C-alpha cells in the first residue's frame, strides 16, 4: 500500500516531542549578550544627552544641540529594543501560533522612525536655523562644547567597542566575516545598536570639526554645516534600518545557502523521489518556518512514510536548529506520474 496522496507532516507536534516552541528559538544566550549591549548603549546615551544639552544651551551651539537630539533619539530607540527583546520571547499561543519573534522587526522599524524624526530632521532644522540667524559663541562656549564632545566620543566609543565585539563573536560562531555578519545578521536589535553607535561617533567627530572651525574662523557656517551633515547621516541610517525592518516584516526567506543545503538534504533521503517545492520564511532572529512539497519514491506503505517524515524533521532540526517549524507535504511520485500520463492527449 502506497502513501496517501497528501499527508501533511508538521513541526511543533507535542505528541512527538518536536522542537522548541514556535518563535521561542534557542537564542537565549545571544539575547542576554544583546541585552547587555543595549543597556550599555542606553546608559552612555542618557549621560551624554544631558551633557550635550546643557553644553549646547550654555554655549549656544547648534552642533551640540543637534548631537543632544541624536542622543535623545538613540536613548528612545534603546528602550524600544529592550522592549523587543522581552516581547519577542513570549511563548506561542492560540492567537499567535508561531510565536512573537517578528516583534523584533516591528520595534526595529519604530527605532528607525525615531532616528529619522527625532535625530535627523531636528539636526537639519538646527543647522538651517543657524544659517539663517547667524550668531557667535564666547571662547568659554567653544571650550565647553569641545570638552562635552570629547567626553561623548569616549563614551560612544566604549559602547561601540562592546557592540563590535558582539558582532565579531557572532561572525566567528557562523564562520563568516564581520562585514558579512553585519549585512546578513538576523538580530535587528544588535544591528540597530551598532548603527547608532557608529553614527554617533561619526556625528561627534563632525560636531567637533564644526565647532573647531567656527572657533578658528568666526564663521558659524562651519558649525551649521556640521549640524546639517549630522542630520543627513542620521536620515540615511534611519532609511537603511527601516528598509531592512520592512523586508523582515513582509516575510524574509532563509539564507540562500541554507535553502540549497536543505533541498539537497531532502533530495538525498531514500524515501523522497523529488523535492517539487521548498518555501521558507523567517519568524524571528533564530526561528524559520519550512514548507516543502516532496514526491515519494514508490513502494513505501503509510506507516513507513510516517516514520520517515518524523526522522527527516528531526534531522533537519539537528542540522539547522533555527529551522524549528518544518512542514512536509508528501505525495506519491508514481501516482503523480500516472496522473500526468492520463492527462496527456492520446
């Protein structure tokens, strides 16, 4: 007796002791590291924000006030990211059977919007206002501004080093370069912190250059230009992060290399004649759903097929732990060929 024409085999079957809860993933250790990185960034940004705002008001510096807005945006984003780390780990329930892993991408999108509005737009506005109104600073104001920015650069640099170390560790664990990990990594919280800290360091350097040139020449245009450039940089970073979050929210496939290896793994199973369709969708940073339609080799009874599908699902999860939701739709290859032959015109 051959297998029935369609026998869906799904992951997450508690009766068979299938993998982890949907969306729960197995990245608790990685999340703990990311949470520490976000907390470090939040503490640095809050302290720096107060110093920049106070220095900007005392010195009347548009570049400093732009940097203060940047730090406010970053601090708010870190709160979003901490919320995403907590909420995305909630277990699956009846309303969300695949878990809450995609909340990471939603909060990452909100962080990108925050960078754009609070940081980028305000910085550009400050620069334009400085161009229109002119103005001058006292020597004391210059000194205050430069001291605050140097302290900010040290604090932002320390936070950036923490984020870079985590990215390097993740890249080493996956056997790829840091550049590849930044481009293809699936943790939006870590990506956002790295982008924020890198942009913050670049923004501080621009502000230092603007204030120094203003101090040397007496022309506020240099400082106003620095403020506008900081805003443009923030808008670009916000666009990049938002585009990545949009792609993940819409539904992103697993890495192409993983798809190729998975198709080869399924095709080499003795019970499978052909893999006719293979679809994947990322449900979170460490959770991927797989839906495959496979034609069976002839001669297997339904019990053998059932055991084979359980074995194959467990084999997939052992080899690729992130593929925690596996659905196999099986058909009889011989029956399919017979049906195709019957449909051909005589």
